[in-house]
């Protein structure tokens, strides 16, 4: 569950002591963690000179990467190591509640919390202050969430450019200097052929579904068949029976049912908002009821189920139509899909496939000090999206065709 209901939100500030990041880098703690927990065994930093140039100028630096795996914030420690700079990072509140050790570690590495279920002025002020003072570069993931779709950029949140512009105004006024934004493309590549790993993992899932013997077929065919089976189980759970239509139509139908049913129970209006906005609104509503209206135990169970339904709707979006088309499918897309299904079933993915991560920096985008124009999408956000999309599309071609 992505919404913390054990205790009300309390802002977690960043640890500003530079000794902890230096200690973590010196002893390669992140390297060992990524190898063991995420299967990331090697890395490559590209175009790092543009980042070093911004550091040398003393700019306020916002690093804006795509977000496809839980490993993303940690792999950015590698370019920080080579550039000899610690960083700050904005992180979801729920990450500070996954255990005391993880919370202790991510804070000392420079993370501070953001409350996704409501207004968080402290987090915004902290981010703007960091960029204004240019104490360290700040990492903000403009997609907001991760869905294991490395080759597809999700819609960007406009909060990232709001923070950047606010900091640019302050920095120009007080220091006569600029804030810049570096788009960063992160791409994970499989180090070896995936056939043995994929066949083994698919067999485990098939066995879990009661398929006592593999029906054979290609890895791609088996992956799609398992995805269809898991969708059918969700349809039975929430709709009472499976539905007709192709996979994408059935997925979209279930998503709409989950959101409309939950919004109706919570007496919410969906309007014309996109899916992520609706999911965020449900989370906000549940959090507000939980902490301000003192619901009874039965209502708490229903509220938890509302969050589960919203999370499932968002998870289903992470199976984009284009991802497993025969002309474009790659080994990394198969791995991502299998790991996503494993997380859906067991809350944990198998990391037995070794990954190499490419971290590519784009040149700095000077952030205008003026406020974004009204009535249109922020041009700064448009440029960020275009640059990230271009880099991701190019890097996706480095994966091995299936």
C-alpha cells in the first residue's frame, strides 16, 4: 500500500551533513545494495561533462531523470561520485516508512519527504531553498511514480518546473546567478541472454496459477498468456467474471470500473481528469477521512480497500499497449513485465538477472525566472518532456531484440 495510514504525515528534512554521503560513497555501500536488492551490477555515465560544467559555474542544479525502477535514486549516486558532489533528493513519504534502516539510510544520503496525498509546503520550500542556495544538486523525478516501463515516459508533473522557476527568481534576485535543469535518461540493459531466467520465472508463475505443466511456446507468448491470466483473476475479483475483448480493452475497462466504483463510494467527482490525477485524488480523500474523521473499524477496512483499488488501477496502466508488440519487443521489456507481475503477485520481484544501467545527461536547460505563462502548458515542462523522450527512445534501441 502506497498510502501510510499508521501515523499522520510529518515532514522528514534532509540530513545536511556531508560526512554521511562521503562515507557511503567511500565504502561502496550503494554498489553492494544495488547488486543484492536490484540486480544492478554495472553502470555507465554518459555526457557527464555537462553536469560538471554546471557544478563549476556554481549554478543551482535540478536533476530531472525518468523513473522506471526503485533503483533509480541510488544509481544516480554513481554520477554524483564521479562528479565529486553529494546530492539531495525529493522522495515519497512512504519510503521513509519501509523500515528504520532504509529510512535512516536514504535520509543520510540526502533524501527528504514529499507528501503526495496533500499539500506539502515544507517540502516545496526545502526544494526551492536547495536550488536557490546551490548547496547541492537536487534530484526530482518529474514522473512522480515508477511503473517498470523503461521505454515509455509517463506524463510529467508540473510541480518540478514550478519549483525550478520559483528558485530561479530567488537566485537571480539574491545572487545574480541561474538555476539550470539537466534531463537525465536512465536505461537498464540485460547483461546476458534472458531465456533461461525468463523461462524459469514464467514456470513459477504458471505453477502458482495452477498450471501444472508449461504449455510451451515462445517467451513472448508465455508472458502475454500469463498477463492475460492475471488480468482475468482481477476481473473475477472486481467484476464477478471475465470480460470479452482484447487485452488492452479489458485492462482499460477494469481501470475505469475500479476508479468509478471507488469515487462513487467516496462521493467524489472524477470530471475529465487523467488517471493519475484521479488516483492521487482518491489517495488524498482516503488520507483526509482516515486522519480527520475518526472512522470506525469497518470504515477503515473499506478505506484500505479503496487504496488497494486505486493502486491496482495505476499498476494496470504500467502495461502499455505498445510494450510487447512483436516488432519492438526486447529482452529488457520482457524482464520488466515479468518482474512487474511478480510484484503484483508476491510484492517482490526476482533480481536474478544481471542489469547494466546507462545514465545519460543532457545539456543544461536554463530555467527562466519568470512565472510560467497562464492558460498553456509550461514551455519548460514541454522541453523537458521532449528531451527525455528523445533520449529514452534512442537508448531503448540498445536493448537486445527478443
